C-alpha cells in the first residue's frame, strides 16, 4: 500500500481523526502542530530535535483510538512517503502576514523560502501543496497575546498574495498543481467560512470547522492522494 503523509498545523490533526485504515486506500498519517508557520518550518532541524506533533485537540466519537500516545508522533517518522501533502499557511495569514501587506517582496520571500525547504527535504517523495484553509469571515480567536484583529478584507488581500505565490512557485519548479481553496469550499459545501461552520464547543469560539466538515476535507485529500499515486504507477 502506498504511503501518504499530511504535514501542517493543527488542522492536519483534525483531518487525521477521520482516518479509518479499513476503508482508506492509502497508508495515511498526519503530523500537525498548533502554530506551525511557514517561516518556522525547518524540517531538518525538526527531525534532529525530534520535534513532536501536538496530537488531537479533542477526543470525540470520530477518533478510532483515543489514546494520546497513538497520535503524538516525532517529525522524523514522516520523512519518507510516496506522497507528502503540505498544508501550512492559515495561521501565518490570519495572525501575522497582514503586517507585510505593503511589503509584497518580503511576503513573497517568506513563502518561497518555505517552499524551497519543503522541496529540499522531501526529495524522495511526490509533493502535493495544498492552499491554506480559506479565511473565516470573522476572527473568533483574537484575544490579547494570540492575535491582533484584522478585517476580512485585509486577510483576503494577503491570502491572495500567498495563494498566487504558491501557484507561481509550483509552475516554476514543475510541481503538482495545488489543491485549491475552491475545492475545499466545494467539499464542505460553504462558499464562505461563516459562523454557521465554526466549531464553538471549546472554552472560547475558535477559527475551526465543525468536526463533520473536517471529515469532508479528509475525503477530498484522500481522493486526491489516491488519484495522484495511481497516475504515477
């Protein structure tokens, strides 16, 4: 069975909780860590330091095995896979990158350097970049110390720069076309991420989807991965 690894922030763990080895056509694993940002993604260093994933945020009926140890994994275990899916960026865009809005060249450099590191580290794997999770129309997690507050329009502007740069890069380097934000929207059935799809069971509302919507994105990613690997046979 072909191996597929999903690497990203905490969203990756929310995807992994939908994995069922009995029905999944690939050997799927996810390494996710809250707050993992493009400019802090140094895979060689993360491997050397044995950096651990965050594991699942909550235990629910969707989780096959609720034991914490089974979900927290060292980064080094995720190096060699037939296909690596990279899904980092939402936190960068939502919390930090708007400050670069008038510094287009600097913002592009951040994104390109991140992609260079991905390409260098995963030499033996097919790389599938995924565009960041679309911006929520409202910022629900924005209390002091976590994030300043930016308008939807501000976040959309830098989101476009990020996505455009991803697409420029993959064309230049002959990489696969990214999984798009539009495909994610179509998978979950929302053209905008509004309060209707926000998961608010936590102690405070957060910019996270309801669990069943993560399941729909999981299905999208697995279908994409399986198709890519079959085409490469």
